[in-house]
C-alpha cells in the first residue's frame, strides 16, 4: 500500500492511494490534484545518508570505492515534500540531484545481522539528496554544508509498504530534468546492500522506528539551475517532482519556507 501526508482544506491529512485517488483517513476520497500541498510521507526519527554507494558514481567523481560505508547525518530540517520548491543557495556554482532509494526502519534494533536485516524494514520512499558539489571539500568527511541546506531533502510522494516491493535490490532509478533523462541506475549495483548497511550501522548505533537510510545515488549527476524541474522515479514507488527556485540573496532558503513545506 502507498501512504501519503498532504494538506487538504488547510489541514494535515494522512491518506492511502486507491485507484489513483487519495483515500483520506476520514474515509473521504479526493483526486491527486485536490491536495493543496504534499508533505514528506512520514516524520523521520533520524536520517542516515551514504556519501558513496554505487561504484559508477564513485568513478564519475574520480574517487576510489570506499573500504566501508561512508555515512553522514542528513538533517530533518532539509526535508520538503513532493512539488515543494528547492532553493538554489548563495555561493553555489554546481548543484545537482541525487536519486536515492530511502529505506524506512520499522523495528528498533542493535547489532542486527544481515540475514535478519530485512525484518526490520517497514517500507521505502524516494529521496533526492540535493547537493552543492562546491561545498564538498573532502568526500571522506561529513558533507553537511553540501547536503544540509533547507529544502535539500525532497522525500516522497509516498511511503510504500515493504510487502509491496518485490525485490528492493533490483529497482530501476530514473531522473529527468525538464523532461530529459539525465540519470539511470539500479539498486542491484549498490556497493553495500540494504542488509549490509543495516548490519553496519546497527553495529554502533541503535536503529529506531522511522529512521531512514538514504542508500546513495548511481552515476549521472548533472548541474541543475533555477527554473529547472526535476523528477525522480523508482519502480513501484512513484515519481517525486520538485522545481528549483533561486534562493540567492533573498533569505528565502534560510527560513522563508512555510510550515507545510517542511515536516
């Protein structure tokens, strides 16, 4: 089942998708277009990102395959929903998308073994790990400034139950900019699989309900500019769309978002 969080009639609502319509928790059915705003489909606890997890992406950046997962914490304050704007910040000369399968934890666990890891996954969503490449000075240090700006974490539009994804280790990812295919990959090419990531992370950190692991992006990043529309697709989950707006010298990206565009 696909789950969503939206603003409808000025209020936050939860919904599921049925026959390409939104079935609100109150029992009312509305069309997709009637949603006044889309929120991230769940409220994350903490978010753990992978700086490199596809060999072809490491190659396009001229970096070696990491000896172990390269992790960082993605701030919850970066989150926006489907169709919300992403702001191009001051000082950026190369800003790009990163299409990623986001894995949602459904049970608390520590020292989880890879063979048991998928029992701890409740579902999946699409994440865009927006990045300013200029601000990445060392790939092996946390790229907080590069990836942590407000609006740099589009998530959604749906949270999809794990039972409805036949094989999360074989999903096609596609990214379009203004309708042009720019990026394509498959989760079968992850350097560290979902199970391996859960085992590694939980070896030193308790994974809790609604933690989200951003699993990394494949080859195909490219510069995006104010005015561009970016659409990310992942099989069985849907399409996440956001427009890039100019946040330079306006203060907008620093704190001008409305509440409903965040959590």
